[in-house]
């Protein structure tokens, strides 16, 4: 009798805990090579720091080219467990990159509405892109935030947020008190424009803000009803980029913050069951088919993948 009760209890709790996908694969959207990157051996690139950031937390990566047809994007979407929109320098309203981001974002909205968990992470330009996709409007404003390290000003919602609630308390203190988030952006989503836009306000919960001394802007946000996360700062630079210039930080707490951030996003990807239709197809798509190129110790990206 006791055994039966125990057995039933076990079966029930097992049923309630969804099985995690411990082999998550995350897509990273490539972008057109930067104008100053002469002799680039390809037309599209991804900074290797984004790849390492995800790999460090237990994910594998598939680069996503921006030139696919909608059908091809749908196939890729059904094969990957999450999407990372990196920082960069594309036109976030009218470019191939934005077209690609929009198609994948819409697929993710629909999947999540259908209880098919699919997370999106936006860093810097990726943050800005998500704001434009959600608002269907560019509400960004120029700020003096290129090459500064800042502490996060957490909102009261931060400690209960999905993103931050499992961060160790001392790490939250470091993030709030030390200058450990790298900012390399000219454009920002001001708190003012966010608050005046009903679509954004309804969609995203603000987790942290910062200021350039004149304008308050949003530095971290997560969607209320979707596993979408956006940071205006660069968690991937701290452990993986080495250019010696203002805005860079390599302190132990900064490196730790980077890892917890990556680990959180990868844990979200582990809730996705998407998979490639065959091992051969998966193998062909993985970033391991490409080798990053060493750009020099003082390059803006120390290693870059080209496609
Ligand atoms: C609000 O957004 C508009 C673009 O729609 C932009 O021109 C303006 O600078 C922004 N203002 C602030 C305070 O962010
Ligand atoms: C953070 O940076 C600001 C300005 O860049 C500086 O005034 C402040 O002292 C720094 N704080 C710490 C804890 O280093």
C-alpha cells in the first residue's frame, strides 16, 4: 500500500516536471560585414564572442544567414531551440537582416502562443530590433553611451523576474553597485518613449534602466508573456573580447554575470523540443563547419566567423 502511494507520487511528480532538452541548439542571425572590414572572406559575419557565450553555457550554435526564403526560415525555426539577435550595425527598419529577424520573431510569437516554448535573446542592436519589431516603429533616441561600463539600476520587478530571480544575491549586488555592464551603443530606448508606447509597455517588463546623464534608457527587459529577453549591454564581451578601450571590463563579477546570463538563456532553450529532421542535417548546419578568423588582439571583435 505504502509502495503504491509512493509509486503514484513519483509518477505524478515526474509527469509535472517537463523533460529538459539537454542538447539545445541556438540560432544566431548573421549580418552583412561591416564597411570597415576590408578583405572579409565572406559577405556575412558573426562575432565569435556570441558563439562562445552560448557554448560556455551548454548550447551548440547554428549560424542563420539572412537571405533565406520564408519557407527556409520556417524549416530552420522548427530545427532550433532559440534565437539570438546579436549586436551590430544594420538598418533595424529596412534591411535583409531586419526582414529575417521579423520572420523569425513572428514565428516565435506564434509558436509560443501554441505552447511551443521558443526563446529569443536580443543584445544591443538585438534589443533595439526587438523593440522595433514589437512596437512596429522605431522609437530610439541618441544617447552618449558608446564605450561606458555601468552598474544596472534595477526596477522593483527585477528580483522576481525570470531572468534575474535565480541569480545569486551577491551577483545582483555586484550588478547594481559595480561598473560591470559594457555599453557600446549610440541609440537607446528611452524610458519616456517606452512608457508612452502602449504596445511596448504591454509587452515588456522593464528590469533595469541606465542614464547617460541626460536621458534614462532601458538596459534590460523581458516580455511578460513570451520567453523574450533583451539587454542593451554586452554580456558576451566581458569574457571573450579583448580590445583595450573604454567600455570593456573583465573583473571576476563581470565575467560571472556574463556566465549567469548565458546560462539563463540556454536554460530557456532547453525547454524547446524543436530538432533537425536528421543527424546529418544537424551536423551540416552547426557552426563547427566554419572556423573563426583571428582579427588581432586589438580588433573590435577578436575572432569573427564569416559566411
Ligand atoms: C522618441 O521617439 C522618437 C521617434 O519616434 C524620437 O525621435 C525621439 O527622440 C524619442 N524621444 C525620446 C525622449 O526618447
Ligand atoms: C563607475 O563609473 C563612474 C563614471 O564612469 C564613476 O564615477 C564611478 O565611481 C564608478 N563606480 C565604481 C564603483 O567604480
